[in-house]
């Protein structure tokens, strides 16, 4: 589904991603954890085609070179990002926005567009999934939404757009316990054989709800450790610094110096 | 729109006439259809006599002209343009039927493409392009029907020239009462040489039964470059007036200096909406229209209300400050504006609110969008006089920049001479959010569509003030005008 090889990304001479390797099979959910500023969001940005990075390495998505596609082409190919900081778009209705998005995707895929009535039915069904009130649909996109409401709105879009590769960037941050449960169960409901997910988080707690197939630790622009869901528990107990030390120790015993 | 009258694009026949030696003066020469180039008292006498005007009107024109000769064109606007040679303009040409074409196939393909994008019906396209079909006849009969309906309730809606003949007392009473002939350089020129425009009178207590639009005025096609509009709402009357259309208007006249005067008496309300889409010039800024307009309302009665709503997307240079003089106690003035400058367009626009009466209230909402090399300046004046006890103003100016070569400037002027006056001003300038664009594109919305969506969202507060149909058209217009300005 997704294969990232030796991915480097820099901005204004500052190298942020320094050789990321990662492979995701269809239906798998991987978690990425790691300290602030280690490059997790940057990885997500590069995957969706944000401009401004100098990128090298390769990203193969369903057999095609993802890095050559525009952001909207990537979206049409099924790539979705739940943003860490969803932006507000004043004056643009949330419902209208989502319908336009879905219809753009459908158009690019050569499918028929949904009319407002059909779309409303679809949206209402998906809103139940994230326990979101209809009033949010009549407001401007994310405008004046609380932090938690914005995150729910992201998951709602994911439910409506039905991507094949969903990247969730700290969707759990800023959520209260109930909201966390709602968002997690929404995500779980969307888990399917054909849909892979990359879940960026700082909290092991989320991974109690969304049980990942693999956990990766990113430090200073690299994935320094990978493991099963137990790794998250270990991180919770010892922190990233502990991991880095353990890491360095392991590397040195293997006789590799940096 | 009107007969060709500038140095560019005039017919040989006109040129020949224009170049003829000036021999006898034009006061008596009623045979000619075209005045020679340039401006002097004889030309003004010619215009006035051609239009069969009463003496007082001729005197008024002459006073304006004499004053104008003492003025120089203003230079304080934040726009640059080459000097206008006022002696190289033909100030009078008898209205001529538009050059007719046999079918839409003969119409400029670029124009047709724009018509299509705006979703203008074929019949309407033909009318606007001057295709010789029944559609024109239709619109005349529609107009007549409307006129009958208006006459039933006593509303007068006609061309300015007709009003001078049919309702001279009303014209004499109100002409120049809001924008005096010596108001400013362009208004003064207009007073001297205006050829036609619209006149509208709503009697006491009448709510005008339909939106009045220049579209329905039979001879609206040839109002020329110096247009004059006068709207009077008597006590308790209401009228909504629509000016312009979203269809692209090409004009060989480069300079347009119109004047609009509105008068609202006690409890009267005038809502004036404009969509302006004159030719903006090519990508290098050549050939566009200079739109130098003076628009002002006089809320002379208590509880009177005047609202200006404008969507400005055309012209290479726009210079206009629709304002309201709030003279009556509790009177209200509003200004809602969307101004878009793309290519090399320049706009210096805003509003003037003059508070004189007690508890007068004004609202200014300005949305400026600059794309390409477009330059947009908001210039506004809020003036609260001694007498304006309890006056309030709220001003909000938002600018949106698209691309790195565009510019936005905000120049508010505030003068408060009353302790109880309240003025609130909010301003913001934002780049069209890279973040917003990426968000839309990530969801699959192509870039151009995303830009148009964000821009329309930005303007929503103003669009919702427009009559429904106009608002839908204005949105489309904005989208079309922005095309090609991204990336
Ligand atoms: N546009 C930019 N210009 C300069 N530095 C940048 C830019 N964008 C990101 N960075 C830097 O790159 C590093 C990685 O940032 P990134 O947002 O990917 O971290 P993160 O792992 O997502 O952190 P967090 O857990 O806090 O969300 C940070 O040091 C950040 O300051
Ligand atoms: Mg981050």
C-alpha cells in the first residue's frame, strides 16, 4: 500500500526528515510516536504534498510515485490527512465544503456527483458516527469550533471521504475522555481491509482504543525503533529519552558509531 | 455601451466630422450629430439645446463648467494613470443604435466564453451583444409592462432626459442637492457635460413593488460616459435599485465619470446595489476603463436609511466613495463593498459617512481582494459633527491578497467633534491562506476552485446584502474574474 524509502526533507537548509523508511500493508494501522519537533507532522506534510520542502528519497503508494502528484491528485488517489491544526475557512459552510470535496473526488475518479439531498443523507449518517450535531454543518468550516470539535470534524470528513490511506496527526490531542472515546470508535468503525492508517500520537492511551499493528518511534527525523503495541507501553513508562539511550546502547553494542 | 467617442476605435465618419474646422459655433447648428472634440461653452450650449433643456439647466451646466476650468484633476488617490486629455474627448454624439451583428458567431469568442461561464442565457447574450433578434423587442415589451405597473403606484422611473422634460420641477429641486456641481473635479465635469442617466421618484408611503434595474429602462443602452442618476424617496417610501450587470461590458470610452444622487426623506429607505464589470484592460493594463464616480446619498429625514452595496470587479482604475450624509435624526447609512483587482487593475474606494443628526448610525463593511498585480486601497471617512449627539459608526475593512505581486492598503480617516460619538474600526489583511488552500486541496478540491471558494466565503457578509439573484451572479463573476490569477 505505502512504501517510504530513505525519505529526506529539508526546509531552508534545515534537514527535518533524515532518511525515513516505513512500509504499510493494506488494512494495517501503524502508530508513530516521538518527541516534539522530531518530524512527525513534517512526514505527514510531505506525504500529502505540502509545498516548500526539498524532498529526496521515494514514496510508492499503490504502485505509483506519490511524490509527483499534486495534493488534490493525492486526495483523489485516496490519501487523507486529519490535520494537527485544522484551519478555519470563514464564510464557507461546512456542509457545502464537504459536499464540494466529495464531489471533486468523485469527479476526479469519474464517478457521478451527489446532489445536495443525497449528500445530506450521507452526512447525517456519518455524523452519528462521531456524535456530531447538525448545527456544525451549518457553520463555517472550523470557524469558532473548539479544539475538540475541530478534531471531530476531521474524523467526520474522513468518514465521508472514505480514504484508503488515512493519516491522523495528533487527532487525540486536546480531546476530553468522552471525545477521545467517540473519535476512537469512529476511527475503529472505519478500519477495514482496504484502508490503512498512520496514527501520530503522544499518548499511549489512544492506542488502547485504536490498537495498532505496529508502533514506530521517530527521533530527529528518523524512525529509530519499531515494535508491536507493547512498545507504546514501554515508551509511556520510560519516555523517549530512555528509548534514545537504549537505542544508542544497542547501536554501540552492534559496533556502529555515528 | 454608448457611441464611440474617444480617440481609440472611433469610426472614420465620426473622425472626419470631428476634425472639421470649427466655423460657426454649435449653438445654432442643430444639424450635426457629433460635436467636435474638446470642451468649451459652445459645446455645453450644444448639448443643452440638443436635449431641449430649460434655461436654468443650461445655466447650471455653465456654472459647473466655469468652475471646472479652475480645477485640476486630483492626485491624492493611490492609483497611477497617464494624463487624460480632456480636450481630446467628444462630449456629444447623438445616440446611435449599436452596431448589429447577425448572429452570435460574429461575437468575440473571448466574450462569448465569459458569457457562458457566467451562465447568461443565449437570449440575454444576444441582447448584450447587439444581435438583431426578437429578444430586443421582448425586452422592450417587458419594460413597458413594468412601466405600467410602476405608474399604477405613482413611481416615476425614466431616463434623466425624459425627467427633465416631464418632471422639470422635481429635477430642479433635487439636482445637485446632494452632489453640488462644485463637489470635486469629476463631479464638476459631469455636471457640465452629462448626457443622460436614470431618474426615479417614489411618492410618499409607496413601497416600490419591484426591484428597479437599469436593465428595464428602454433606452439604458446609450447613457454614455457621463451618466447622471437621481433617486428620490419621499416620506415613508422604499426602493431597491440595481445598477449594472455582471456581463462584461466593453466600451471604447476610456473615461467614465458618473454622478449618483440619492435623497431619502423621513422614514424613507433606499437600497442601491451595483455590480460593476467594465472592461479591466488586458494583462498589461492596456485599454481598460477609468471609472471615476461620485455617489452620495442624503438621508435628510428622520429615520431615513440609505444602503450602498457594491461589487466592483471591472475597470482598470476605480475611484469611488459612495457615502451618506446623515442629516435626519436617527438616520442610518450603510456601505457594503467587495472590490476585486486582478491583472493590473487599481481601485481606490471606500465610503464617506457624515454624521450630522442625533443618534445617527453608520456601518461600513469593505472586502478588498487583490490578485495578480492588482492594487486595492480602502479609503474611508467617518465624520461626526458637533450636532451628532449619540452617533455611532462601525467600520470593518478586510483585505485578502492572492499571489506575491498584489497589494492592499487601508486609509481610514476619522473626525469626531462630538464627545458622545462612538467609532469602532476593525481592519485585517491576510494572504489567501496557504493553509486554507492546502486544506481544500487535501480534501480533493482543485486549486482554482479552492481559491474561488475561499474568496467567496471572504465576501459572504457583503453578498448576503445583495438581492438574491444579483448575489448568485456576483459570486460567479468573482470566480470568473479570478481565473488564471492563481499559481
Ligand atoms: N516551515 C518551517 N521552517 C522551519 N522549520 C520548520 C518548519 N516546519 C517545521 N519546522 C521544524 O521542523 C521540526 C519538525 O517539526 P514537526 O512539526 O514535523 O514536528 P512534530 O514531530 O510533528 O512535533 P509535535 O509533536 O510538536 O507536533 C521542528 O523543529 C520544526 O520547528
Ligand atoms: Mg506535529
